[in-house]
C-alpha cells in the first residue's frame, strides 16, 4: 500500500511539473488578418496599365519597322533568285552573303530589342509594385493587422478582410502613371556598297 501511495504521489507531482510551464507561458494575441490580391493590383491599377500601354506602343512601332525591313529582304532574295543564272558566280556569292548578313543583323536586332523592352517593362513594374507594397503596409497598420495574406493562398475568406480595392484606389491616387525607360532607337545600319560591275573585256 505504501508503494502504491508513493507511486500515485509521484505521478501527481510529475503532472504538476509538466503543467507548470504551460501556465507560465503568456497567451498569444489573437491574430488580425487582412488579405490582398497583388496580381489584381498589378493588372488593374492605372500605373500598371500605363506601363503596359507604353511598352505595347513601342513594340507596335518597332514591329512595323521590322515588317518593312523583312519585306525589303524578301524583295532582295527574290531578285537574287531571278538573277542566279545571269550573274557571275562570284557576284552571286557576294550578293548572297550580303543578304545573309542583313538577315542575321535584323534577327539579332529583334532579339536585343525584345530583351531591352522586357527589362524596361520589369523595371517599371517593379517600381509600381514597391509603391503598392508600401500602401499595403499603410492600410494594414490602419486596420491594426498583424498579418497580411496573399489572396491566392486562400480557399475561403470573409469579404471584409480583402483590402485589394482600397490599395488599388490609393495607388491610383498616388501613382496614376509610371514612366518607362524605353531603350533608344537603334541607328539604321549603313547600306553596304553595291558591288561594282566588272567591265566587259
């Protein structure tokens, strides 16, 4: 009986010791959560649309230039094919090489232009996003939120938690437009010298 009593007392003491740290820990504050859809903001805000419009306008103009150059190259290629049988081999080879160089140069210019425009677009949109994130922080503080959650990560939420519309409205007021640092227009390549026709002997 004494052994049983001692065992019971030991278990009770162990339970008290185990429970003591739990009682000593302060209760965590109830989280205050707000939700924001950054994808929607970066699609619908005035600044984001302004960036997209500037880049699209630049690329449309450049595409027209490329189309004209492609037509010129096609004309040059067709003319070269028609003259294949009447040109001296060395003349035909020289003109073929000239065509290939022009084609390669145009292809290179297009690739460079796309990369430059993508960089310009990314830089401008990053500035828009940074402004939006600052406004997100401001609105969250006003609502005394302790956590901001991306809407894309949620399966369900109360509509009252979503502050996307408020952030978009403030962003439109603060940053209605955003300048895009467009790459300078490339200087047109100098036309290669036409091969001199050899004098008939």
